[in-house]
C-alpha cells in the first residue's frame, strides 16, 4: 500500500517537474512561482469559497487541488493531480481498494481564474463513501 502511495506521489512529482520546463507560446521558459504575500493575497481574494473552506458532508470525502500555469489546461491538470494526491493521502491505509476508491471520485466544483499572464485552477473532488465506510 505504501508503495502505491509512494508511486502516486512520485508520478505527481515527475509530471510537475516536466511541466515546469515547458516553454510558453512566446518561447520563454516558464518560471517557478514563488509564494510572495501579494500572490497569496490575490489567490485568497479570488479563490472560491469551497477552496478556502473544504465542504464536509456525511457519506462523502472531499479534497481541493490548486494549480497555476501559463496554460489553462495545464493549470487544471495540476489542480486535479494535487486533489487526487490529497485523497490518496487520506486513504493511505486502504490497501488494494485505493485505485477503486479514486475511480469513484468526481469533480464537484471547478473554477479557473486568469491572473495576469497566468491561469489559476481550483478543483473540488468528491468521493461517495459506501454504507459504513470510514476514512481516518
């Protein structure tokens, strides 16, 4: 089980590493975003409410992912990957059922915001829990 979580996190890291080296349409190398106070304030100001306060509902598990990129589709992929990794971390003790559990996830909410030249994507994943199913 730990091997699967490790492989999932490793795959996420490789994807994010590959994405940071892509060139934008003008041929400039994309830059790694730093978390300065102005950027964080803008993210919080423009973030949807469900991204700031993850919903909780009996019988469901939720995870929020955030991503940013010069390309909107890449920002969305990063957000989806972050949300799936968070779900996997919450479910780390589930053994073989982790893949089945993650396949049951669906996008509950999604928002993309243009912030200057970058796109910010927020994704809320929802997973229904079976009767009596518990998550730590």
